[in-house]
């Protein structure tokens, strides 16, 4: 039977597996182009770039995500009710209180980030604070604290930087191919063309593979955080009601970003909040809200 500690260990293993997968993907991409151009410097660059981005993603991804979202750290005096909700739920759940941030945005949403409990942060939008009552706000905060307690935030935050790094590197190789062209005096022209095509295909597919890896981070993480958060407050209806209000908002977040969309309690893109067919669900960052409400209210 899964427990909090087994979930934490599984997420830590998944994080290292994820980082290793991206390392291998970038190395394969770098090796392919170094082989095409007969230049080992390209492979060395890919190895260095991969190691550098893995280090950055582990140690600084939370800062990057908070900066991308426009979140500002707050004090108790600025947002007394929000601060108290985070502090009280942190104490009751046995967590160190995370840093608290607010995002100036009418769209109601929230997320947690950080590599561990000691470096965690919770961010909410002003729009969320404007429409939720006390029990609903506690439900949302409990959901985000559950991500911290389950170590979801490490896994979910690291992927933001890694997917972006693969996309940037692939774009660089594609531009290099189209602008520079392959050169080799000792190779058959037809073989050179085949290798060039393979390289281009790899550069195009790499970001897609990276996105698939990102989507492979199970949407069950959201169900688990919903369930764990409901246990913290002992009032599932608070979170259920909050999710209804959040999903009922029509409009995207001002700084909505596909790279960070999976971190939020609900998709920051309004188009992703409606019902979907089976195939479409496979490519969503969040489970449909109807399924989350059903799980909260009938289990």
C-alpha cells in the first residue's frame, strides 16, 4: 500500500530518471550532429550543456519558475488571511512553512515549487484571493502543501527547465544545419545527405520527445494532491468548491506559459478547462475538473 514516504521516494527516483533521460536525449542529439559535421566539439558542447542544465534545473528551477510567473514574495501584514492559511496548514501537516508569493492576475490559480520542503514556495493569484472564501482558500493551500509533502514539486519543477533546454538546443542545431550545411570532403554525397536528414529529423523530434516525457509525469499527481489536501483540511468540499470557481473563470492568465502550465492547480489556459475526449486527455497537463470533483465528492 502506498504511503507518504513511498510516494516521496518514488518521486525522487522519477526525478533522477527524468534528468538522466534528458541527459541521454541531449547527448544523442549532440552526437548525431558531431558525426554529421565530423566535429567532436559539438558533442562536447552537448555534454556540457546537458550537465549545466541539469544542475540549474535542480538547484535553481524554483527561482526560474517564480520569475517567469511574475510572483512577488509577501509578508503576513500584506496578506494576513493567506499567510495564516499557509502557516496553520503547514503546522497541522508537520511541514516547514514555505515562502508565500502572490501573482497580480485576475485569473484564479495557484502553484507550489521548490526542490524540497526546505526550499519550497507557494504562489497564488490575486484573482484566486478575490473569489474564494476561507474554506475554499484552505482547500487550495492544502492541495499545494500536499505537492510539497509528496515531493511532487521537485519532479514537476525540474521538468520546466529540462524541456526548455532540449527545445533550445534542437532549435540551435536546426539553425546550424540550414545556415551552415554539412561539409565533408571524404564522404559520399548521398550518405552525407542521408545523415543530414537524420540529424534534422532528430532535431525536430527531440522537443516532441521531451514533451512526451513531460506529459508522462502522471496526472495522478493531481488526484493524489487533491486527496492529500482534503485529508489535511478534513473538508473535501472546500477544495471541490474552489476547483469549480477556478474552472468557471473564462480567460487565460496574463503570463500563462506552456512550460509551467502543469505546475498550477488548474490549467492557466481557459481552453484546457473544458471537457475532452479520450485521445485529447492524453495530452492534457491536468485531469478534467469533472473527474477531480467526482473523486473529491464520492470517495
